């Protein structure tokens, strides 16, 4: 029996489908936290009282039987040609049915139609007459009060949305126009599972919206490539073609087949230097000149909630739960401070933040424009009494990522990446290696355990691990900053 997730994997890559099918199911740890039973909240919006509610493992016949007497079906399972689907809501409408898809996001788009079309194909195969198609989704403008209001939390839409969040094409017409017979795909999926594992083929799907988790396994040779290999040329569409032609190094890149970005320029020049380093020292020096002491390095950790758990929050808002700061003084002294909370301690976090960060000097964060500045603006909106002090922090903030993403500095050891961890790995410092928490999402998952169960057995260990990880982020910025200062202070050639 297949599910739509299997069809999606097969559509993306036959090898991915086979590899995933052979592996044990892993614990699903969502990027976005969803504590509430969102189907039940949506049922309140729809006015559902009495209904048939499907369960995992139900036979397909169970839902078909329920359709004979029930007005509403929730989470009903249907099967056709070995494909099993779950329908969030089916509502009787005269001699037919209305379908309500449940989208646990803000704006359902028509560019991800496979789920909707495959579901419609199964319903059609069961001779279920659908009169109307809707999508019920979270309301982007909803702001939670003291209690959650399911009626205001959701929007019922007959349309998908465009990239600007405006209604676009009709749900029903779009689904029926794009629905196709899946019999051939399902038969091919059967054959795949009884044949040798397909050989890896590199396509845009390998590294599209998200990098496939089997990528390193499929293309092991890429990990063995030298630091200055042309496969690390950032954003280069033709890098693998050039590699096959024998243009193996960054400096071998064909000028006619690169995009010409500043980063690519920096990479190619770096490969031609004796130490593998390129630095636009005039630009770097100008950036460093604007930084004044004391220099505060700031890092936040936060959780994102699909359904707002606390007053003043919107769907998909974030809740900062930790910050770490390292302060460099002009005389060489250093201070380190960390704040960690569980539950809704946004006010306490904001109050401590304005107290812990010096009133003068530059504040530095990594990816400040996409992270720390946004968090601070959100806190300033939430707490008007602290607004002036919080926004003053933003006014003094510089982004440590800028010298790297702008191509001002590139070291071939970066291998086409400029994350803080990658750059820190080049430093003569143990960095993140000995930490129990290695990734930002790992920190979020650990914090979830604390937030959901304050009496968890290893509570103190988790707290210390969280402080160590966030503290390493702010400390790592000091190391990278000092490295940039060293580069910027060397003579301009």
C-alpha cells in the first residue's frame, strides 16, 4: 500500500523512493511546532459536532460505510489501485460531497498540486461525487487574545494563493484540470521495489528547495573533492559539466559559463593565491572601521509555532527562548552572559536583553538581517515601553555574515559555504566539536522537551547543553571577527 508521500518521493527521484522504502521509519521531528490537534480546531470552525472520525489502520470500507449515514467524515481513509489517502473533511451536500483540505500553513499555493490531485484521483476511483473543493488554512492576520479563537484562526478558501498572498486560481478547477491517471506511476513504483536500486543521477531535485538527505550517500565522491574543486563554485549551473571536461579547479572555470557573481569572482581569485584566501581589503577595512567598542556578539534561539500559544502571537510566529552574548572590550577583557527561559518569558527576556547589552558600541550577529533584527523588532512591537531601547540595539547592529555573502572574503576551505560553523571549522579552535548539541534545530528539539515536561529527568543536563550551544554561537562570532580584523589589518596589495 502506498501513500501520497511515496508518490512524491518517486516523482522527485526513483532512487529516493527505493531508499526510503527500505529504511525504518524515523521519528518525525517537525520544524514548526504544532501542539494542538489542528483537525479538531478546524472542525470547530466548520461547525462540526457529530461525525465519523477515521483512525490510523482503518480499512477503506469503514469510511465508505460511514458515508451511508454520516453528514461529516473527519480523517476518512480511502484506497484505490493500492494508493491510500486521508481526507481531512468530507461534508454531505445533497447527492454529493464537499471536500475540505486542511493546510496547516498560511497560504496554500497551486505549485504543490500533487497532494490535491492524487487525493482527487482516489476519490474519483471510488465514484465519490465531489461538488465543491475548499482549502481551510491558518489566518495570517489572526492575533491571539487570552484564549484561542478557532473561528478567527482559520480561513476557508475556494482559491489557491499567489506569491503575494492574494487569491488566485480556483481550487476545484485547478485540481480537476491537473488530475491524471496514476496507474502507470504506481505500477512503475512496484517494479522499482523489485529491481536493483537505481543509480544516482544528479538533477536539480537533489538540491532543490531542500537538499536530499541521501545526497552525500549518492555522491560520495563530492566529499572527497579538494577544497578548491570547481564543484564548490557557488550558484554555478554548469559546474558539473565543466568538471567532466577536465576543468577541475575553481580557477579553471570557463568565464562564458559562470554567472559572474562577486562570490564566484572571490572563489576564482582565492584559488589563484598562495594561501587560498581572497580578501577585498579596502572593502573589509571600511566595514571594520564602522565597528566600535565595546563590541557585543548576540545570538538568539527560538521556537516557531503554527498555532499561537500565547497572547499577542500570530500563526507561525516565533518565541525566543534563549540568547547568548559575548562582549569584547577595547582593553581586551571579555564578558559572557546567557538567558534561557521555559514557557512565555518574552517580557523577561526583553528586559534582560536591554540590561545585558551595553548602551554604546556595535552589536554583531550572524545573519542579523534575517534573524536577530527581526526578533528584536517583534519584541519592540510587543513591549512598547522597551521599544526605544530595543530598536537602538538594531540601529547599532552589524551583520557578520556580510563580508562572506558579499564576496569580500573567501577562503577555499569554506568549500562554497559560509555558515558560521563552516567558517569556525577553519579556525584553530575546538569550536562546536565537543558539544552535545550540534545544530540549531537540535537545540529547538531539546527545548521542546523542557517546555512540554518541566519535570523531565535530565532537565539540568538539557539546560547546560542549550547554554553551551547558544554560547558557542556568540563565542564563535568573536573568533571569526578577530580573524577578519587580522585579515583587514594586513597591507593592501
